[in-house]
């Protein structure tokens, strides 16, 4: 996806994600490593964990425990904006 986007002239920003620990250490570690690996391979900026300060905070997450609430959006913006702004 990164390569296809770049070929079309798009600027790419990778938003890293982490899995909850119940997936197991081996899988969660391998999953988390993909984002910096791809960012490095394609020389694109990376936000290491887009849900920093949101994930795992009950009042910032919807009842499903997966999706952020409307109230969390300002924190997500804080996480992404410093890396996104130079691309605009």
C-alpha cells in the first residue's frame, strides 16, 4: 500500500498500532515491529503508537475496548499532528 500510494504521488504517514497482551508476547512483538520496518523500508514518517495515552484508558475507549471515544480525538490529534503537519 505504501509503494502504490507513493507511486501515485501521495505522501505517506504510517500510524503504528499495538495489540493487547492477550495475543501473546511473540505475536504482539512481531506485529509492533512491522510499522517501523515498513516506515524505514519506504523512508516514510512514523507515529509509533497512534493510541498513545488513549489505548487502555477506559474513559477514552468505547465499550468495546477497541475504538476511541469522541473525547479521545483531541489526544489522537496531539499524537499525529506533529508528524503529519510537515507533510501538508
